[in-house]
């Protein structure tokens, strides 16, 4: 992995997202498995397999599909035992590299037992070969060795699957708006990157907190701090924070990147105020926050989903680069 190349990968995010939007506008890629997915609309189970950031993205999709009445679950590919399936169920295996050992092994358990679809950024990979159909992330090669653009593209493709199964906003429009949001964050990063980094990267760990429907953003942001600069960072869901992470505000120099949008924020903010914790808000005006960063399109929840992880990725890349100097 390389911090400079990681930075170059991130800079191309608006460009590749716009290309993905154009591809989605030309036709929903999930149509390659339209017959199998028809059964999911009728109540058959959709199982989403993946590890790491692939699982982060799939968990958010599963939650959104469940809310729309679809029988969808996201499962870590390393799970033992794996969920059972019927012949008319559909299993989607997500892996940017196409070679995640756990995901390749898990999809082997389903081959020949139900319809299988691979979502990957690597043509000709093991996971693509193992599945009945495949969909390309179209994120292009990530030279820095860190899954960043492929994470955003996975979310864009997941929104296209949601659009196919239950309707709603056109995924192509959301991806286009997200490209604009990322471009806006890049263009203004000299005004926010150092200030946010100073507030968030303290002597103890950094916490990233967000609502369940965008928990993947918090998880990806925390992962980037661990994976690149190897800094301690954790992710938490906003409501659950008051049950599992609030305790850290009493004993540590607690610093939080808050992704707004949960109705459970007031109790979180009350604890943070009582204990003098540092709160930085991204994409929404939060009372008492020491810093607030707004950006183009941040009033649209799906745009937040695809674009807000970029801030954590840029903070991680900047810290990683500074370590290498």
C-alpha cells in the first residue's frame, strides 16, 4: 500500500463516479440476472456475502431493502454456519479484488444450489468465475492498494439493485450528484482538511458515529484510519452509542466525527457536552459541534451515503502521508 498513490486514487473519485452514472443511465446492470431477481421481488431470499468494506456496503443495502419488504440479509462470508438457501433464492458475492478467500470459499457453498451473482472490480477473478452472472464495479484499478473508489461504486451499484427491486430515486442521478459532492469536497479541502484532522486525531482513538442507514460510512471512515496511517479508530451507530461507547467520554480525550441524520442525536450530544468531548459534524448543522463541514448535495441522504466516506479517507490519507515524510 502507498499513501501517495492512495491520494491519487481518491482524486479520481468524481471522474469514475460520473462514468458509473453514465453506465447506469444506459441500463441497469442488474438486468443480467433479471429472471433470478424476479423471485426476490416475490419473497425469495437475497443473501449478500462479503468481508470488510464489501460487508459494510451490503449491510446498508440489506437494511434498506428490508424496510421496503424485501427478504434480504447481509452476512460476513466467514460466517459459520452460512444461511441455508432454496433453489429460487439469490446469493450476491461482493469483493473488489474478486479473490477474498472467505468470500470465494462461501460462494462455493452455494454454487449449483441457487442463483449466484458476483460484484467485483477485477475481471476474470475467482469470484466472477464461480458465479452464474457478474457485475463490474467499474472503479478501475486502485493503485494505492486500498479499497476506496470500489467502496463508493459498490454503494452505487447497490442503489441500482434497490431501484430495480423496489423503485425509488434513479441510482444514476444519485451517483452523479455524489460525484459533484466529492468534487466539491476536493475543491475546498485546503479550507477544512487540516482543521478537521487537528480536531479528530488526538492522543486517543477517533470515533465515527452515524445512523444505521448510513453506518457503512462510519465503518469505512474508521477502517481508513486503521488501514492507512494505522491509527486507532472505531465506528458506532448513533442510537447504540449511548449504550456502548458513551463510557469512553469519561476516561479518554474523546473525539467524534458525527454523521448527522439520526433522531437519537440529542442524547448523544448531551453526554458529549457534559463531558467536554470534541464533536465534528459532517453534512449537517449540529448544535455545540466544534466544527461543521457542509458540502454540495448533503441534504440528500443517498448522496451522503456515497460521498461522506471521502472525508474520512482524505483525513486518513493526509495523516498517512505526513507519517511518511
